[in-house]
């Protein structure tokens, strides 16, 4: 009922805007081409003012667009209001050449903001920033905490990270529900300002920059041998092995959550937005606890047992999603997602730091691992989606669950054949 009423109002608004447009066009043609400037007022007895007519007409259009914005709550509706408001300013106020140029530039910018290429460009910039974030935070943490305290600090980092993700998701959902999509961007901007404030609290003098790169405490610069250690030294194959493990893990992991939401909507006809929100809350809550636990266990038992647990959690997650056809499967499935992601958030940067300790290439090595990880994640949607299209949701979950089994095989072979990797997975006291 509500939806039909909104549709009727939008149709009426469109018709009204069309009528106003026809009237503006008619008056413009009469003024400029048929009668000449100012003659229309004379014909109508001097009571008609073209400027006043254009001002009133454009005001009506702006009002109509504002009403549509209140009904739709979409970015497009907001930009339409801005477009007509700026256009009214240009038409009515007879601004200077500079003001007119600025107004035209504003209109062009608003049109460009709606272009798919700009959206794609924004996504590329976001991806570049996201890719740089993990090595940057890892290096900063290593420079502040050192190798001995790195696992504990990584656990705290991940706990706060997931807490922030959960909080921003809840705030964004609430603000988006009440104020529309633009409110979500306001929330994200607020989070950015708080992040910058926290970063400002870190004094540069407290960071050991040599240690942050993985150099020995007494070394200020890497030697030529150290510079080549990542590509030609004993750490090259272990880093590649860890990268391949992450590739196959994320090949199975990245698309499992979207596929879970799609299958739930298709199978059980439930609210997709609410279901997806529930998956995020369950996973992020689990990740907070797991990250803190993983940090403590890494110190006493090493990264090896944690990595095995993360890799085993994903196949179990896929099997539950594939065989348990119930909306309640979301609870164990997303808790296992929290186990895997919470552990790897601690293990991945910590393992890179141990493998490349003394080379000065810790962050570069982490970048290599994350590049391979990103390749796996980017292929996950095509892999899982193709299987779901051909065979259905159940086989798709099982296909995604098979990918970390390959990662388990690679890790087992790497531990047996690469002593440096085997050593890096052991308890820190043994190193």
C-alpha cells in the first residue's frame, strides 16, 4: 500500500515537472524568437515579468525534487536537488562571469559524480588505500612493539579493528535507515576523523623505523645481501608458500558470505538486508574474542597451530552451509568465519615478520602475501558463482570448502621441505 502511494506521488511529480518545463520552453520561445525581448510583458499589459516567472518556475521544480528526495532517500535524489538549485541560481540571479563559470563547473561535477567511470575510479582508489593499510599498520606495530610483543599487539589491533567494523556497521545501518544513504557517508567520515585523531597521538620518536622494516636493532640500513634476501634468500620460498596458502584460503572464503545471503533469500524468502546484517554482527563479535585468544596462544604455542585451526575452520564452515538447509545455519557458519578471519588477522602479519626478520623487507613480504591473497579473493566470486549457477547452492558451498583443503596440502608440504617456515611456525620462546 505504501509503495503504491509513493509510486503515484512520484508519477504526479514527474507530470508536474513536465508541465513546468513546457511552460518555461514556451515563454522562452515567445521572448526570444517570436516577439523579441520585453515585448511579452507589453502584450500582457505590463503585468508579466519573465524573470519572476523563471524564478517561480525553478523554485517549484526545486521544491518538487526536494519532496522526491524525502520519499526516495537515494543519492540520485540528493544530486537532483543540487542540480536544480544551482541551475535556478544561474538562470534567475544574472550572476557575473566568474559566478556563472563556477556554477557550470558545479553542474558538471555533479553529473560526473553519477558516471560509472567515476564510481569505478573511486573503487580503485579505495582498493589501493586498503591494500596499503595492512603493511602500514603491521610495520607501525612492529616498530612500536618489537618482535617479542608483536603477537599480543596484533591481537589487540585486530580486536579493535573488528569492534570498529561492527560499530560502524550498526551506526551506518541505523543512520541509513533513518536518513538514507548520504547519512552512511557522514558516519564513515566521522570514523575517518577519529582514526586521524588516534594516529596523531602516536609520537614519531616512539617508532623504531629499522625494527619496523625487520632490520636488526643495531642496524640502520640494510646491506646488499639483506636487500636481496626476499627474492633470492632462504625466505623467498617460505613467503611464496604462505602466499599460496592465503590465495587458496581466500578463494574459498571471500564469496562464502555473499553466497550465504543469496541462498538464504532464495531458499527461505527472508529479508536479505537483515540477514546480511546478522551475519556481520555474529562474525565480527566472534573475531574480537578469537583475535585476543590467538594473540595469547601464538606466544605460547606458536603460529602453526593457529594457522591449522584457521584452515580447518573454513571447510567445516562450507560443509555446514552446504548440508544444513536452514536460516539458523548462519550462527555456526559465521562463528567459524570469525574463527578463521580472527586468527589470520594475527597470524599473517606476525608470520611475515618472523620469516623476514633481519632482512629489512617485512612489509614488502607482507605485501607479496597480500597480493596473492587478493588474487584468490578476486577469483572467489567467479568460482563460487559459476558452480552455484551450474549445480546449485549446496555444491557451490562444497566447492568453496575444497579450496582451503588445497591450502592445507601446500602448508603441509611447505612445513616438511622448508626449515625456515617450520621454525617460524614454532613458539616464539623457541626462536
